[in-house]
C-alpha cells in the first residue's frame, strides 16, 4: 500500500491548493494518473502539486477546473491559483495592476528603490531574495513576485503604449542594490528608458528638502475615460483610491513635485555621473 504524505493545508496557500486538489480527486475516486490523463500532465506532476513540491500554474489550474467542472464557480482552482500568486502582494495592488494594464497615462513616484516598471530582472531578483532572507516572503512568493513584475512590464509594450511619467527620489539611484554590476545595468536601463518617446524621467534631488511633496511611494493612473485613480502604500498596507476629492490633490502634489525635480536632461546626467562612480 502506498504511504501517502500527510498534507497540512494551513501551511501556506500553495499547501492548501494541494490538499484541496487531493481531496477533490479522491472524492471522485480518481488515481493521480487518471486525473493526469484528463488535464494533460503526468501523474508525477499531480503528486508534486498535491504535496506542495511544485507550485500550480495558471494553465494547470484552468485544466483542473475543466476536469472537475469548477469553471467560474467559487471552488475554482484558477481562483485559488490567483490567491497564491497575489499572496506576497499588498492589499489593493492586484486590483491596481488591472487598471495599470489599460491606463493611458502612468505617473510614478518612488523613494529608495527604482520603480518596479523600470527594474531590470537582476535588480528585481535581488530585492525579492532580500525579502526571503528577512523572512518577509517565501522563496515561492519571491519567484511569483518577479514573474508578476515581468508580466506588468510586458503589458505596457503595446501598439499604443501609455505615457509614463517617473519622478524618483535621488535615493533611488544612489542606494546600492545587488553590487556594482547590477546597479550599473539598472542605471543604464534608466537612461535607455528616458530615450523612449512616451516617457519622462526626472530625479527629485535631495536638495529640494521640505519641498518634496510625498513621503511615500505614489502611483497615479489616468484611464481611457480620463478618470484618475491613485495607489499609495506603506510598508505593510496598500490603498487604492478612486474618489476625486482625494485623488485630485494627489495629482496636484505630483505636478508640484515635477516642478521641483530636475529636468530629464539633468536627471540623465546625474544618473550617468552615478554610474561612473560605481564602475
């Protein structure tokens, strides 16, 4: 008799997914190979997902929904996959990303680290790995975070891309992340970003002092109907706001910050100067 590994669905969203998969399969009297034949995967793959050794993918989850008849229901494995995928993201951020993918204008402000949409893969991996070492997220969540970022970046490469305005605190380009090679490549990427016809890149220098209008990262999106939404986050919480009474002042503050920031030409010159200092 096969000795089944005992599952602990409370260990993580991925473990809960695996335990529910095994439960649904056994309720129908299917062996792993029988389910595998229906979804186009191997029995070994089914076993790995059930025991949490392999994370489920979107394609796999959708195939399960078809096999079990869960498409569009509350029991959907695709829905459970989404919870795993977004498990390392702050509240409100997955919804924000849905709007980001169809925005006609994107305005970003960051402090300390380069905005995600402008990060190189190597820079993003260093940040994710650092969060793993601190115990903030798991290795699986780190992988999800990096792949999710790549999907966000890819979504902006379209026939009619949005205008992207980026204002970064000077700390974003001076804070070393990942060593000289990673930072050099990241700064080079920022310079190339500034050359695009649909982008504006500005650095808010330390010298503006109290005239800096934001103390936390802020994202502002202009949607096709010209409405504006704002996403802002602290270390542990994100907030998506659509109310014009609170969003319009944020947009005004962003414009005030742009007025205080360096021009794009001066910003690029500063980035090039920082590059020379780390090479």
